[in-house]
C-alpha cells in the first residue's frame, strides 16, 4: 500500500478534523489491528469499532509501536498523546471507506467486482491465474470481501497495475450499496445466488436484489448458469460453450466447471484468446481458501498456506502467523522453485521485518528436517512448483484420515453474537473444558486470548496447567480441584472454585505454607441443581472464615443454572435467579470489597438478560449450538467432521456385512469403507441404518455394525471413487442431527471425538 498522501490530503479524503500540528506529513499505509504493526513510520491507525471490538482501546498499544496518526471518534480523549495527530470522524469505518472510494477514482483501468453466494474467491484466484501474463493485476487478498476487506483491497490499487479483481460479499440488506460506491466496477461477475446469509434477509427476492445492486452502474456483467438475468447487458457462462477448454482443467466437478466457465468468459471479454491460456487452465491451483492450522511434530504448530508465493499473499500469511503466535517463536518454510533472483530478493526484503527465528528457502528437492524446528509456529508457503504441501503432510503430528475441522471464522462470528447480547461492562468467561468440547483447548485458548475475552474456565487442574505451559496468560477458573492439586494450582496461578468449608480450609493451609496472601478464589453456591456448592445457610460461617484469613480474596461468587434450556417453562430458572440474588446480597454485606457475580450459561444469556450480573459463561454456544431457535440466525456451525472413502467393495445379494454379519445385502450393492469408528466417537448404536454420512451431498446409511475403527456405508447408485471426501458433520448433517441419531446431546458428541483425530483450524 502506497497512499502517498500528505496528512492534510488524508484528512480531506476522510472528511476529518485534525487535532494536532497542521504540518505537511506523509501518510503511506494504514493499520486497524495494533498486533499487525510492522512499519509505523508514515502509517495511520484506524480505531475501528464493532460489536466485540473497540479500536480506541488499542491506541496506546499502537502509539507505543510508533504510530503517530490516529483516526478516531470526536469524543476520544487524546490529551495523553501530545506528539500525535488525531483525525476526528463520526465513524472510522465510514472514513476508511471514503478514503478507499476516492483512491479508486484515481485509476481508469478495468475494475472487476465479483460477488455471489459461493465461488467468489475461486473465480477471483483462477481469473488471476489465467490473466496474470496479460495484465498487471491487483486483487483482494484471500477472501477480503467485507465492508472493511473491500476498502483495504481497493487501497492496494496503484498506477503500475492494469486490472483489479475485487471480491464483494454481504451478510445483510443495504450493505452492497456501500460496496458499489467504493468499487465503482467497470465489469461485474455474479457466480450464483444461494441461501448463504438468507436468514438475514426478508426473503430470497430481497437477497437477489441485494446482489444485483452491485452492478447498478456497471456496463457488463457475467453471470453463472443458474443466475436469473436482471441486467441490461449480461453474458451467461456456459459449460457447453467452453467444453473444449473445461476438459483441460484438473477439476471436473460441476461447481469447478461452472466457476471456470465464468473465468473463460471474462478472458474473452478482455480480448485474451483462450488458446493462449490453455496451459494455465491445466495448472489451475487447488485453493487453500482458508489457512489450515494443525499440530505438528516436536511441539510445533503448522500453518499450511502452500498454494502460492505471491508477495501480497505472503504478507497476509505472515501477519496471520503473528496474530496467533503470542510469545512463541515463528519460522517460515518458503518454496521458491521457479522464482528468479529478483523475486527472491523482494521476498527477503519483505520478510526481514517480521523477526522470524528461522527461514528456510526450499526448492523442489529440498527438505528441511523437522528436528531443526521445535516449539514454534511454522508457516509453510511456496510456489506450486516447489510442492511444499508435501512438507505440510510430513510434519503433521497425526495422520488419521478422519479429521475434525474448527472454523475459527464461524467461532469469531458466534463470539460476537453472544457479546452483542451482553449489557455494557459485563465480562465474558469462555468454558474450554474437555479439550474445549473436543476442539482443542490450547489452540482455542490462544484464539480467545487474541479476541480479548476476560476469563477462561476449565474443569480440572491438569487442563489449566496445560494452558499455562503453552503461554496462556488469561485468568483461568478451575471448576473441580482436589486437595492433592492445590500446590499446582498456586504454582501455575490458577483460580480454584471452592464449594465447601473443608475445601476452603485445606486450600488456605496450602496458601499459608507457600506464604501467599490475597489469592483469588471463586465461591460456588448451589441454587437448586443439587451438585457441588455452598448453601445459603453457610454464609455466616463462610464470611467469618474469610474475614480472618488474609490469604484469601474472593474473586467471584457464582452458581449454575439447571433448567435454562427448557424453553416452555422458565419458573425454575427464575427461582434460581432469585436465590442467587439473595446470596449475593448477603455476601456483599459480609465481604468489604467488590467481587464478580455470575450465573448465566449459554442458553441463559439471551433469555434472562436481567440476570447477567458482572459476567456470563459461554460454552458450546461458541460453536454455534443453541436449543433456542431465536438464536439460530446469528450463529454459524463451527465444527465439521470429515473423512474419506478408504475402499469400495462390491457385495452380492444375500452376503453378510461386518461383525456378526448383522446386515444381509438385499440386492447387489457397492459399499464404502470409512476409517472412523466407535473409538473415534462414531457410536456403535448408529449401526445398520440408524445413522449415516454424506458423500457428494447424498445420504449414505450405515450397513453392518460400526467397528472400532471403521464404518461401512451403502453407496447406492453414487459413482463414488476411493479417496473421496465424506461428511459426518457439516452442511448436510448438523451436529444436532447426528446427536439425535445417537440419542444424546451435542455436548457428548463433541467431547467423545477421539484425541487421535487430527484437528484442523481454518480461518479467513
């Protein structure tokens, strides 16, 4: 990004009033996340705001890193930053969009806007791949298609480019107008219109109208085969028309063929002969549209983003690596096969500012040894010809063909949803017990720490110790402690839940032996669940004990709801709330300092806002699960469970299948053997048609008994091949549906997923 604006021009483009000197200073780049600041000189920081983030809270951090230009609300107090410049605007995001709109108007080369329910990023990247020999292209990094992402993408436009590829995505009515006014497209692409984000629109027609709004002033629009024409001049993609060239593609599924036909139409519209891109079609990349993160050998965390070595994409990946690494060392494995010396020189110049501990430049036959890398966050990236994806596979800690996928983009959305339900100043505690409901406690703790939650909660001391050993600094509440673990609690600065007088006395003795005072504890009260906890009658003896023990300081008082998920009757929960209020009132009289109070769990947050107190606890709701239908439009499923078809067998009519030959083939059948079984959490009760999985969007029931490590599926008439993907949990079979088939609840499904399954973390 090279804005090349004086601060006076910068202020004029923003529509801002400057607080500070009016000297003519250069502004070249911008930041909106203080964790990503690399070059502070000539950079401005935008204090963006959202339902879960207030950028004004990070101005001090940005200032300490060298930033001296800040775009803020008018009410921000800048008196502590005497040598800085503050550009006061009503909305920093709208100001950023204005800046992008004016910047885009400086250039008259074609700007292609790409939208649609799915396929936007694939069409954009394949268009870049096919056209890059004919144009100097600037394009949206990854899937930067939001109100913020589009603005950032447009600001990358420079005079040296001759074509821009810009993604545009919307999640609600009215958003596309802002994107249209920023992008001002000269060519449009509409891949398709599906049901993504439909819950946020009145009906399908309103969604269709929103998509088409991007092209209101656009001369030419290219549309997918399934899109209804709504524009005066359009070009419909045609898989039949481009059959000869589609046959060259390595991807022959329907969606890929339709996406490629749109790209071919674009090429023709830009006067690029298809015969000149035939070799490009043969080498279309398989896009890692979301960076995959997983556990590697030797305590390393691997980020697999190995599909190109584009300089801008590399920068985005390095910034992502920084954002998730915390205090851990960072290394880069970069495949440079096919790059010339000048390209490598530019890469070296770019990465030197990221303070990488180790950098490995590898070519096709090179292979750094993993024993050279320990306890680091390792980014693997490179040109297609380097084949560094082989290293990502080799360095995996686990090689199970069945894996659990955690969509961090969806988790972030769900986090913001629950945060939006909270009253001002209410803190947020996220429960990550049982390996964070099967999603991996350490990785989720790092993610949550980066997203500024207030507290973490675990069930047992060992879980808390694991987090501390991995550098997690957030306060950690341990729900279930025993006397044998008290010394470890203190050593690792964990905060225990205390639920009886005998336990309180034993913990106090451990503190005395360690010479500790004012140690934070959390008092658990039973308000009706009849599990662990003090009773109302214990308050007098409890408060007398606390007043005589300087070793202790009550950090919070809490209880647990027993019936908050029963939507038809809230009487018991309301009685629990009343009891908890009485307990808190009595304790406040006895304890002469403030403490936190928390009662609500996930289901209680939206239903009982009057009982949010000082903090709430979110658990499985973080992954998009709620029994309350009113919450569903704001949540997104964050857990996927995938496998592959290991082998296909032909079974004759009358033959038995599986252990005990419990299923007899009623006809000639093709069955697929899937490498997942009851040891992985796919229960044996799903045998013989009780459960099933999805292949190519079609339901395939289980035949025979589920084995410990394998399951057999009836493939029906599907033309399935070995190695194809299998969905256990995903778009076609939700976590809740699988739990229903198992006759259990989503909690048990998630926590039953074996640790031997690989966890993959994806993020946009």
